[in-house]
């Protein structure tokens, strides 16, 4: 933990504990009927409200006011910090207090970190303090921006969670920004996977806590499980007040969900929201493991298009009548009993085995590490060793790969990130790519999206897509482009959609004798260090699209004169936001740079979201970027609409569980 203090300093006032306990976290219900229609309508209007200019003008005045603090003595600044902190803690802060506090923080940041927030950064901080989602371009210093509303929230005395995408960034940002928080009279800490319960409890008692979405949601679920075993609310309250602690349940670690500032909000609140967070126990069932092995063997005997069909767009398997009959015949010939004796049990096993065979491929949906199946997040390319697929799919993949089949999971508690983050009393966030999902941010989280300009004019050159008829032709063209750029000394960053694609490109570059580094988003600390060096002269870096996200890429001496960092995307992602994030790594803070995407008509995006007749027509115009862009934009639009529908389904299912199951988390 960064900036730890003695236990006596961590005691929360009893009145605060009472407020946390008497107001259990519960998200607002989704609007229905006319309310739902009104919510959709306002979602279209809210982004049109001209907030950007208003915040920039206000930030300019704050920046000018901050100049008066440059010559102020340290004791005077410290005293003003204490006065403002007391005002915020008593709930008496007005707009003039917020502006004065922001001006003071600008000076404190300059003195403690050597970084003076720009006008755009202050404006973004103001919007987040007002509960908005700030779109700030990649490389504009979001780590520093987060401290502005976080300090004001910390002064309120109820805790502020700064949520980011991995443990490394949480620890790094808490450590880096620690001097500023301490100068502002606040305690800062970080929560990561290795912490024990006592350490977690102390970290949550800090004024500002950096952590990941998975850690904070998992701690919430674990606390709810512990709360269910507690003696009751009244006795728990007495324990909390008499011990003077912010924990309000025996063994619980969190003290409430008062305020959250979400970094990389599109990733946390949109991309990862489709996967519910589940706490489960593993059941040891040898019979079940054997059943999955038998199902995989049976799937190998079924014929595609006759016994089953693969619906690529929806990633689904459909058993035909012939397939169901064939499954029954095989089960009877092998004299399989138990779950195989019923049509439903038999078909579910075969369905999962076929899904594992056709839809879940090594290097794309998963990798094998130390004899275990590790899921790959298809949105980010990151590995998720703590996740497993549900309903037997994980066991089917293990059986397919010939690994030890793990026991089935018994769910103890579950919640979606959509539902969890709506529980916070005050929610805001920031990201480089929010505008595409501005309506969803409002409809689900009531977050108005505000776009801010870059501090310096952007001079990055974005070239039209280069389209090829086949994937092989595309890879050859990518390698040739890298070779030519590398010969000039320009650094090159190549983004791939999957681990498998990054390894394929690596082998092609090695064959050409081009020295390079490969990032598959496995070790966050190492990937951040490698990505930070991606702007050095002559460096070639191959990475999954989101590897090293949150890390600044600075150009080494002489690189700007060569044209800056060259970013190459080797395939369009299903979400245009991810493409924009990758392109945003070039041309940061007014640096030169370029970005281009190499695509083929054999890409997964095209195969899943376009008709065969459209692909056939376009194959004659593969060299025409206008025609190709039209088809790819259409496919990307369909993919994004389906993803939104999927996320809405997850949220609806969460509410269904709350309504019909008494043990569903509130």
C-alpha cells in the first residue's frame, strides 16, 4: 500500500458508518415503458448539449487563478488545503470552492510531480467531477487528469475508487501520483490480487484507492457472501461503531460504493460488461470429466453441414435432426449411460463438444499454459487466467486438448459490471474512445459524454485501408511495408487481433531477418516497458491491439524528423473504438506519425458479418478502397449492433435474477 498510516488515523466517524450501512448499494432499475422511451430520447439529446466550450472556458479561468499560487509559501498552501478539505468534508462546497480547489491542485501537481495540468486536462477533470464521461485523446495524460476529481472526492471523506484495467497500472498510478495525494492531505493505496483481507481492508479505508474492475467487484461479491453469514445488520453496526473501523461486517473489506472514476471506461464499462463476474466453487466429479471426454470423441464422428451447422455470425452450433439421431446411435453402440440416457443431456454435451471443436481455437479464444486452458479476451488480446467458460464449455475445451478436465463450477454469487458500476452514488470516467458508444453510456450509466480537443494540434497521417483478396497476400504486404519503414529507421508498431496472428507475423518477420519484439498481453509490467520503448529509432513491435494500453509512447531523438511512429493494423476489429485506440498511439501530443490498416476479404469480420454475395462482388474491387471501406464499415456496424444487444441482454438477465431469485446480489 502506498502512503500507509497508523491504525488510529484510519478510523472513520460513526456517522459515516451509519450512512454506509443504512444505505445499501442498489442500482436504479432500468426504465420501462414510457420511461424507457424517454431515456432513449434523452440519450440522443444529451450529447448535443454544448458542454465542451463551457468546461474549457471555466478551466482557462482556473488556470489563470493557479498562476497566483506560484509564489505562495508552502505553509500558506498547506493551510488552504486544510481549509478546503474541511469545506468539502462538511458538504458545503459550492462551485467557487471547486474552482479554487482545482487551481490549488494545479499548483500542487507542479510542485510535487513536476507536471502542471493543461487547460484541457483541467476541463476534463471538471467534467468528471460533475459526473460526466470525458473523451480525451490517447496520450493526453489521463493519469494526471484522474487526480483532479479524485482529490475532491477524497476530501469528502467517503473514499474514491479509481478503476483501471490491470493490477500493474493500479499500482503504478497509485505510486506515481502518491506525492500529489499526500500533499493534498489524503491517503492513497492500491488493491491488487496478492493482498490479504486485512491489507485490502486498510487499502479501502484510504481516501483514494486504485484498483481494477475485477478486484473491486469480486470484493463486493465476497463481502455480500460474508454479510449473508453475519449475525444481522444491527449487531454488525454495533461492531463497526465500537471498533471505530470503516468495515461494517465481520470479515468484510469494503466500506461502501461512494465514488468511482473509471479509467479506460470503454473497456471497463462496455467491452468487459458482457462477461458477468462470478464467484464459484469447483466440484470434483470424475463421472462428469469422463462424459466430456466421450462427448469430444463423439463430436469427431459427426460431419459438418450434415449432422450440425456452424452459424459464424452468432458463433453458434445447430444440431440437425440427422445429428441428433447420429448422437443417439453412437451413445447406444458404446452403451453409455447416466447423462447420455436422456436426449437433452446427450445433446447438451455434444453441443458443447462441437462448440469447443469449431468455435474455440488455440491462439484465438485461448492458449495453453502449464497444462491449463487460459482464456484470451478477444476485445483486448489479454490473457485471463482467473476466468473460465460456463455450462461445461471450459471442460469441453480441456477434453479436446487432452488436458485434465476440471470439475464443474457451482455459482455462489454473480453480477455484471453494468449492474455493479450503476451502484456507485457518484460515477464518472475517461477514455480516448467514448463517442461511438455515447448513447449506451447514457442509457445504462446515465453518463453524458463530453469530447475534449487535444492540447496540441494533431498531425498524424491516417491513410485509407489497403485491401487484399486473401489473408496470405495481406501478410506479405504487411511484411514488405514493415521492411521499407524499418529501412528508414522509423519505429513501427503493428497491432494484431489475436495471439495466433501476432505469432504468425513474428515468424514472417524473423524469416526476413527483421529484429522485433512480440507482446501477447501476458505480463503487464513487461508489456508496459516494451510499449514505452516502441517509439525508439528502428524499433519494431508486434502487439495484440490493446497490449500496453495506458502506457505513453515517447519518440526518441531524431524520430520526429523521420516521420514519427508508424502504426499498422493488420485487421479491423469488430469495434471501431479499438481501431481508433490503436491509431491513437501514433501522433501523440502533436508528434508526427502515421496509421494504416491492412485488411483482407478473408478476415473474420467480413466472414461473420457480410453476405457471401457481397464478398464475391467486392473480390473484383479489392483494390478499390472506397468500395472496400463501405463493406467493412457495414460489417463493423453490424458487429457493434450485435454487441450492444448482447450487453443489454446481460443487464436484463441480471435484473431477472434480482427479481426472481432471493439470493441474487442486491
